[in-house]
């Protein structure tokens, strides 16, 4: 019984390791997400950077002017008028407390892998 439990724990650890390595971004992954979100973040003032509501409002404004792959990224995260989903909170809240853009894009990739296929 104890060996069965140890085997189950070991299997769970291996599964967790596999999932965590898949979630990490590889070189060139999520290029549009990282570049667009970083460029957007760099335009915010220090006061704006700490307020998720303002971040979402500004993000939608920037997305209104986005073209091609950047527009598609905005669509996937809910930054466009015609977006079917809305996961902007997954961007605005982490940005408001200084989470690195790469880490935000890793989370977004887990939610919708299409975000990193652009």
C-alpha cells in the first residue's frame, strides 16, 4: 500500500514537471504578445501602471489602432469591440503590480494557445 502511494506521488511530480516545462516560453514564443504588451506598458505613466481599470481602458484604446497580428492578439484577449472573450484582467491586474510581460504571456498561453501562435 505504501509503495502504491509513493508511486502515485512520483507520477504526480513527473506530471507537474512536464506541465511546468510546457508552460514556459521558448525563444520566439508569444512574440506578438510580448512585444505588443511591453510596448503598451511602456506608454503608461507610473500612476496609470498601478490601476487595473485604467490599464484596461488604455489597452482597449491602443487595440483600437492595432493592425494585423497585433489586432488579432487584441481580439483574443478581449481588447477589440468585436471580441468574443474578455480576459483583459489577466493582463491588467498582473501589469498593475509589476509582473513581467513574459510571465503574463505564459499565463495567457495556458488560457488560449492561439495567443502565442501569432
